[in-house]
């Protein structure tokens, strides 16, 4: 296939680009490097410095003897994405190219508006470009489990069949997101479903849980091929942050009582899920939703799991409960379905002690780069 990876400079985008290239596909990596600018604005950086994408591509070509082509530009410039799709006409488009942080989106009116305009308009431009130049392409869009919120009923995979006044219908599952970032993803889903229904586009919306981990088979081939690993309060995911805190001798920062329950998956399973979606594309006119996670934990249970491994590795790790900066339920029902990807063949990588020890060892190698001031939350939902 010809595969276009949008947001290819990112945590998930770069390993995805290498994965498809390793399989022999024609891969085009696209990015505008905005994430690096956001990091500069916030005064934060990944645990391990990440080489420029140009250098990573050169290293990949040398190490793997495979090519990845680079296109630089912004999805919010519709003329740019029109040109890319009219010239390349990809078979599959993997879309990571959005502002990915809930805290960033809740920082101010400016960051909230930017998040929504960047994410929603960028995706809308992509839809129009697909409709005009490659309507048969399969769009694999990274969504988020955060779209659903924490409803008091089971979370189905994207759609819900309801009965009302003696009649039944199947509708998009009701959404109650918890940030302006997650709300932008809801808008994406609604727009994409509309595009599939009206224009007969084909789309798989991957509602992903919280990702953890630092390596995929390709990133381990050379130091230059590493991807970003954030542990900070803006772009860091909770498990990555907890491990960095344990290695630094800093208490694990649990927001509130820690009863918030979420779906989690290893970064290697993110790549596998995208691969499965690409190999089994949605039908023409189909808006398909997969809930992309493998396990679910409460935040406090996750902290205890990490504390156990940390103490085994001789880190004196404590757990601190902080006032929750977010507006969210801390005790709630949570039962999200996630069978469709397993039905396609996904064999989950579970969060075992062995997996945790491997991440600990990788973080320990770069422990001198950990800055404790990046751990504690500085953005509060009620003060936007």
C-alpha cells in the first residue's frame, strides 16, 4: 500500500511510519513540527532528546534499507493537503496530526480555541481533500476513549442501539468529554461520520486509551530512531509519569482519591491496532469505531502496581494524593467494550511486572534528564 502518516514526528506517528515502511509499504511522513513548538511554549521536553525527523528518516534508510518520504506542511492549510492528496493518492491515511493534550487545551481561552480550530479544521480539510482526490482511501483516525466520559452504562464501540416510544434505532454513542481537547475529538467523529454517510468515505475511528511505553521493535534498532517519551504534567501520560517519578525518588502524584478508571495499552499494541485496521479496511461509506485499549485500571491501582515494582527495584516510592486539578468523577462505573480489534487478531501486551521493569530500566538510563518541577499539575480546569 501507499500509506500517508500524518503527525509522523510524534510519539505514535514515528513508530507507525517505521512499522509500515518495514513491511515494505510506500510510506509518506507528514508533519508541521507544531508539537515541538508547543513544548517550547510550555518549557518542557521529552525525557530523551529526539533527533529531527529528517535525521531519523536518514538513519532509518541506512539501518533498515527502506525509504520514508517526507512532506512538511499544515493540515489547516487546505491547499497544502489538497496538493499532497492529489499528487500521492494514498491507499491508507493514518491521522495523528492533532494537538493531543487535555491540560494544554484547558490552559486558557487561547489554547482551547487553538486546540479546537487546529484539530477540527485540520481534519475537515483532510476530509474535503479525500472527497476530491482519493475518495477510496481508508482513513485511520486516532480518536480517544475520553470522548465517552464516564457514563453510568456500558460503553459500546462507537454505536448504541436504543429503544424509544416503541421504536429502535442505532446512533452514535452519546459523548460527554472532559476537556476541550476531548471535545475536539467528538467534533472530529461527528464530521467523519457525516463524511462517510454523505460522501461515502471510509473511516476507522480508533478510540484509544492511555498509551504507555517507550519502545517498538523499530525504535530499538538505533538510538536515532527513538520516539518521544513525556513524563510532564502537560504532555506526559500517567503511567509514564509515575515511572519517571519513582526513578527520581519523587512521590507518585495521584489526583484526588484516584478512583478514575481508564483503558490502557502498550505503545506496541497501538501500532498493531493501526496495522490491523489498515489490513482490514472499512467498507465504502462505513464509519467504523474500535475502542483501542487492552486493560483498564483505576489511577490508584496503577500507582500501587508501579509502587510494587519500584520497591522491588529498590526505589523508595510513596504515593501522594493531590487535590484534583481536573473536573471529573473520581468514583464511577466504567465498563468499556473492546472486542473488535481482538476479533481481528490483536493479542494484547499486558501490563506485567516484566513490562514495567523494562520501562523502568529505560527511564533509569536517562534519569539525569528528569526535572521534578515538570511533575506537578499547574493547569486547573476551573481556572481557565
